[in-house]
C-alpha cells in the first residue's frame, strides 16, 4: 500500500510502498478515506538526531478518518463498512484520566509504550491504518470524510483549549487567536460557536487574516510590533480574557503576555519552543498560563456534533498521495490556507 513516511532524519516526508498491516486481537483495520497534515509533523521532522525520540521509519498522519475493513480477533460492536474518525491521543484505557475520557492526559501511556498513530504508532497517511481499540473510534455518521479528518486534531485541540476558558468568555469579553493556520481557523469558529466573546485574530500573512474574517473573526491584525497596542485599544485597555497562541514562538508568547487581562487565561498551544516564565510580577494579577495537549474523547464527539450542526467547518486543500511531499512543503512554507488533507 502507499504510505507517507518519515524515514531518515532531515530528509522530510517520502511516499513509499509498504505492506498492508494486519490487525491483531482487539484491533481494527480502517481503509483510510482522508488524513490531515499538521504542523506537528514538521516539529518532529525538524528535530535534530539527538532529540528525535520517535521510531523510524514512521508512517505520518495523526488526523484520520476511515472505513472499517477488517476486524481483529474479539472485536465486536463495530461492523465492516462503518465510517469513523480516529481519536488519536491513545492512553492506557484504565486509569482515572482515561476513565474520564481524558486519554490525552494519561500518565501511563509513555511508560507503556503507547503512542498516537502518526506520532509513534503507524499513522493514517497510508491506504490502511490500524486502530488499537474500538474506543478510539468516533462515529462519523453523515459527515463528509475529507472535510472531517482534521476535526480530530485541528478541531479537537482548539476545542479542548477553549472549553477550559469558556466560563470566562462571557458577553463583552475578548478572545485573541494568534496564528490562523489549521488549528487557528477552527479555533476562531469554535469561539464563535461556543462563546459570546469578541474574537481578534492575529497572523503574519494577509491571506490568513482574510481567512480569519471569512470564518468569523470580528477583528484581524498583523502580528507585529503594533499588535499589543491594537489589542489594548480594541479591548478598551483591559486586554483579552483569553489568548490562544497557536504558534508558540517567543514573539507570540510575548504578545500573549502583554495582552492578557487580569484574571485572564493564556493557552500556549503551538509548540514553537517559546517560554513564559511566570511569577507574581510577570503577568497581570490572577492570570494563568496553560499548555494544553490535544483533547478528550467526549470533546471529539462534541467537535463532530458541532460540524454536523454546520457551526464549524474545515477549510480543506485536497491532495493525492503523489502530491503529499508538495503539500508538506506548502505547510512548511506557511502557504496552506486552512488544512491540507491527503485523499487516497
Ligand atoms: P499551521 O502551519 O497550519 O499554522 C500556523 C499559522 O501561524 C500560520 O497561519 C502562520 O502564518 C502563523 N504564524 C507564523 N508565525 C506567526 C507569528 N509570529 N504571529 C502570528 N502568526 C504566525 O500550523 P498548525 O498545524 O495549525 O499548528 C499550529 C501549532 O500548534 C504548531 O506549533 C503545532 O505543532 C501545534 N500543535 C499543538 C497541539 C497541542 O496539542 N498542543 C496539537 C496540534 C498542533
Ligand atoms: Zn497535530
């Protein structure tokens, strides 16, 4: 089968032919219908050899949707031909966090060698993918697979971050979204659909700011030296009650720190390597900083329901396997509008 793999440090993704994997006991083989490209794929492919902790070769793709094609021994309650979105942050399944559906915060997964598909286990950027357990399948129903694949990460991750701040985002408050890429363009829509906050979006590209307005941002601005003053002005000097940084480099984290309101909530979602040392005098009184990871199983069902209700939608660029390397290059160059998705 065709697969997009990272095979050699520093060489980027490659399209290769590999064996179709067999589902073991309890596992499910899906025929992949669509798989999204995430900037986190570049995070790992840009790591130098001494920091690279993932297996090689690694089949990429931690955003996937597919149709059940073969069941491993002992799988019941799932039928061949049914369509599912894959819940990616796999946990041990039995601890307190997992019992609440918060497998993204399972404290045992790493030590047990459990890794998400595409970020350790073989991913969805292939003709077939193995899902380790049926609890990691979210029914797709009548959702379009290509338009849904990226809801599993680019939708779920902002949803999880926003859910934690939702109580603060009352009418009259402001939320700032930094970085209007795959995650950010969905973050804006989720803020509009689930909160009453005014949404300000910041990016370095005019095309992205145009997309931000199209998907519902009330105000857009360039993420430059004037951004702090503009956001202060738009919030009547108070600052934003929540800032979602979908870039995470030092300049964007600094922007978040300088625009957060008292008692506000900074979410560093992007893994750009910046830091925000906190102490009594480094942020306004009461402000909190969080670095959320992916999202929970119930939240994935809620994200799919939001899409089903028409309240959010992924802005998709479609590519075939043969264009995967080119699509990854566009993502690296910041040229993708919304999310690039491989359609086998
Ligand atoms: P993307 O490439 O689709 O989008 C990034 C956006 O940021 C682009 O629109 C780009 O123009 C913009 N940008 C770049 N520099 C900027 C700056 N200085 N100011 C404002 N905007 C700027 O990336 P993505 O796939 O949406 O991922 C976003 C980040 O989130 C990445 O770091 C990714 O690794 C990370 N991520 C984290 C989690 C998590 O669980 N925490 C999950 C998925 C992705
Ligand atoms: Zn991702």
